[in-house]
């Protein structure tokens, strides 16, 4: 195992930005420096290039990446995308008569009220599409009893994927519990 790299003398020399380094010492030259952008006394420090000559010498912080050169974009359109989503519930429902307790957020930031395996905008789960949900509802979790139940399936509308947020309610009471699983987005074809 490699020992961690320490910079004990750098901590006292670092600043929050290259501009701050320039203000501290106007003779600071352009080059690689460690900065502490959050101003915390703990690591990690961030290595950046300080350009002290552009922008009238105010000290420009430059952070590089691994694809700065001109790169040809090769077009590719995925024919299929999917993301598996699951909610395991006990005394926790997706909805009540007044509205939804749980939903997911699309890549456009829209509130989506259907679950994996169901049709887009159906307000149902997979079991609701084939009328097999516990209690005859639209989702197994809507029974809202103290038996462990599950609603799961694949979301396949590539226009709204990936899931960017999950929101759950109805888990604050005694005995109300829920577990969610969201797998990676997969696209092919």
C-alpha cells in the first residue's frame, strides 16, 4: 500500500484561487500550484495551472481535462434504453386519494408518476398494467399495509431517461418503511 502524499509546507502557501495567490504576492509566476478552493484546513488540495499573465495579471485559475484537443464526434443513436427501478414497501404507499407520495424526476426535470414496467404517464406500476396488483390497485405498494411488497420494472422511455431524482413520502409513521433500488442506465442498438 502506498503511503498518502502529504504537502505540509504547501498548506501554508495555498490560497483559494490563483487570483488570491496573485494578490498575496504580485511576483508569483505562471505555473502549477495547489489551491484550496473551499478554504478548508483538510485535504484534498486541487492542482491547477495559474496563468498570471492573461487577464491583466489578476491570476486566472485553469483546470485541465483529458480531451482538450479537437476531436471528431462519431454520431451514434441508441435504439433502446432502460433503467431498472424498484421500491420495496411496508406501510408505505405511492399515492392516496389526494395525490402522489412518491415519484421520479426525468432528465428534463419533470415529475413522473408511473413506475418501472408501466406505460408512460399511466400513473401505474407494472402490476397495474396487467391487473395483478395486491388489493386490485394500480401498484402493490398502494395497499399500504404492514406486509412487505414490491413494485419494480424497467423504465424504457429514452426521451425521459435517465432518472435524475427519486422522491418518497409516507415513511414517517411507526412501522412505515421503504427501500429503493435504481440501477444504471443501459442503452444499446
